[in-house]
C-alpha cells in the first residue's frame, strides 16, 4: 500500500499513564529510534511530544505525555497535569499504560481522564519482562479488565519490544482512513532546539541524585549551523544556589561529562558534528513560578 491508497489510515494515538510506567520507552521502541528522553526517575517527561511513524499502510501520530500525578504541589506539576490532559483532546485512540501487577491512586486518576475522552482505549500492561511467574499476571489482567470497557488488554514490554506488533495492529485497526498529515521521513513536529534541550536534561535526570534534577531545566541560547558543524550553547537553570556546584561537579567534572554524553546523542540524532557549550545559572524558585515557567518554554500551547 501507499499513502495514495484509499485504505491508508492516519491518526493520533495518546500514550497516557502515571509517572514512570514507561510511556517514553514505549514511544521510542514503537518508532524504532530514540526520540523521547528517558530515565528511571519519575516525571522525566515534562512536555507533550509527537512521534511520527509512517508505514506502507498507516501514519501513527503518537503523543507522549507527562505522567498524571495526584499531588500537584508545584506549578511545574500542575503544568504537566494540564499538558497530559490536553493531549487527550481529539485523539483517535488512547493507549493507557500501566505497570504489571501494580495499580495505584494515580492510575485511578488517569482512568478518570481516559473515561472522559470518548475515544477507544487500549490498556497496555507494561514491564511484563520483569515478572518471573507469568501465571501471576492472570488474576491481575482479569481485575484491571473489569475497571473499564477497554477495547483490548495487551501485556507488553516496552524495553524488550515484547508484543508491540500486537499493540500496533490493534491501533492500526482503530485509526481512521485518511491521508498522512506529515512527510514520510518526519519523526516529530518539535524543533531541533527543543530536542537538544531535552537531551541535555536527560543527562541531568540520569546523573543527579534525589531532588536536584527536578530543580533543573535547560534553555538553548545558541543553535547555529556552520557547514558540517552545529554550534550549540545551552544554559542549565537550577532552582537554588547550592544546586549549582552539584551540577558542575568537582573541578567541573560533572558538567563536562553531561556535555560529553549530550554531544554524542546530539550528533547521532542530528547527523552533524556538534560543538556544545554548557553554562549553569540560578533562577530561584522557577519550579513554582508560572511566569518563569512560561519564559522557559513551559507553555500550555504545546510549543
């Protein structure tokens, strides 16, 4: 089939769930390449991110979302909840991602949001690769299936790719007929500046301990193509003065390693040699300041 075929399908698929259930890993595995940043820490995803997968028969427009959480104590948390909820508007299919053998108060919160969409909902039970006794899954599958009239309940492993072809087929069957909305080579609607900032933030989330990474964000101040070289300058904003030396590390070693890891990923994603410069600056209390969040790119318009 081709995009000109009357049987071609195209539509939006929301990936929704509480924090740290593996939505971003699921998106990356479905796309076959890394687009969404990941870490073992909850709330790594802060923005809506569109991942585009075009096949001979369909164009899947996957919408990765921040995890919905019940205790939105900061402006940042409230922003993420709004972003996740808005991403559910006008989607064609919802994939509700939960963790195998777990159901929490926040899963109930997500289910409430999912009920309101009116869209078909597929329940993806993730991280089944971690369950040694697969028989223990059966009563869990039965109990969660009774919580809502799900179109299908599919056990998957986003990390290992288990059963994702089953999930993709279930999505394909529920996408509306239509022409592709993006070029077949396009993988996202986000800018390279946005992706560069997210790559740096991923390294912060992975390297920094406890609460420190939650008080950091990244702003791209320079993104300039010079022939085969991309010259990128980024500011890492921290919330408190005592966080700055933690990010920089002894003798600048921490910042140097963050920059090295980020540069490697950028070169792989952008296909260019990258010269990356990082600075660390303090913007006190930005996490709980709506105006500061807006100035740093945390806007409800999705940009």
